C-alpha cells in the first residue's frame, strides 16, 4: 500500500511511520510511506529513514499531487496545544478545520480508499459520564470545538464520495518523541525532563485531575487494524486505556522510578481542561484490539528514551 501520513514529524506520526517501515522489514511487506509536515510543530530529525518526505502545509493545494496514487492517509497534523489554541482560535480553526477539509478533498480527488483522521478526547470536556462513550460529545475548549467540527465534514465526505473514513479519538497518548517543546508540555515528558535536570516540575492546579493515558505502541496496534479491518470503516473510536490516574499519581510513579525526590511547584489551573478523562473502549475492543502496555512499563520506556536523548546532547 501507499500510505500517507500528515504530521509525520510529530509524536504520533513519526512513531506510526516507524511502525509501518519496521513491519516491512519483519514481515517482508512493501508499504510505501509518504510523509507530509510543514515542520511548524514537528521535528525533521524525528522522521524515520525510508519515509518519502514533503515539507508542505496541509492547508495548501500542493498536497493534492502528493496524494495521487495513494491508498490510505492517516491525517495527524494539527494545532494541539490546548493553551495555544485558546489564545489563537482563528489559527486553530484554520489549521485543524480548514486543513482537515483540504486533506479530505485531496483524498477525494486522488480516489483514496481510506482516510483515518485524528479527533480527540477533548470532545468529552463537558461530559460527566465515565467511562465516556463515543456518543457523549460535549466540547468546551477552542481545541475541542475545532475537533468536533471535523466529524461533520467527515460524515459529509463519507456520504458524497467513495472514501471509507475512520475517526480516532485519542486520549492522552504518551511514549518516545512526545512533544515536549509545546508551550505547556505533556505532563509525563515535562516531569521526566525537569527531574533529570534536578529542577522542580510544575503541576497546574491541585494535581487531582485524572487522565486516561495510552501508550503509543497500543495506539499503533489500532492504526494497523485500520489498514486491514473493514470493521473500522465509517466509524469513530475512542483510543484510550480504559483506566485513569491523577497527575499526582503519575508524578509519584515517575519520581519513584527515577529515585529522584523533588517537591513539585503548583501553579494556577489551566483553562478549558477537563477534570476527568476515561475512555469507554468497548467499540475498539469489539474488533479484537486491547491495550497491552502497563503504565509503569510505559513510563520506564519513556524515562529510558529521554535519558538517552539527553546523553546524545539533544536539547530538552
């Protein structure tokens, strides 16, 4: 297959590209991976060797020619730092909504068979039903609203074209290459980097917020399913672990694994964040998918990865 990945230089995109290329070697497959990223958020060095890379903005019509001959696209490019989205709703809508519609149109023009696009657990910010099913859509933040809009466009393109479209509502994905360069970095990367620098990590609010964390390898297991199982077509799936942990629990686990005890600093709560996320993953499990990575195992891998990056002299 010719598989296109937008946001290929980002966290999820680069890991997905690496997974597909590794499967080529392990199973003797011949998938071609075409990557698109304007590098405004992604990092060029994270793109695996073997990816056919195009430095393009998903809002540009220049992507249309790249899609020619493609079979499937994983659309992962987005503006996704919650605080940045709150501060610039116009750019957020432009990238997340206009960019996604442009990807759908590129796929339609090129007669792609399938589009898998990223939604988000932010669609459940106003919900008080836990675990939260896919039907419970109540976004509150600018980022959540931008992701909610995508579902309507996906439905319309699904009706008026021959594309099979799948939406994935990622919960808190973590693992190697997590985007620690954001204005407000993801909590796990932020904690590990601060502790390795012998600095006090920052917790926004009391630390009692609970999050459903899902390891990147488990996410990629479902990505692989999207390529092979027609049961994913035309549907939206929660991609989480079905378990949640408080931010304080995550900090205690990381500091315990690292054997570094530094009292964290507390700052004011961040606006627009849900108090609790917890995925109902019944639909995904119904296709035979199951998260496999325990939270401690995942944290150990992340700590090892970040330590190695620091040893190599990479700026963190």
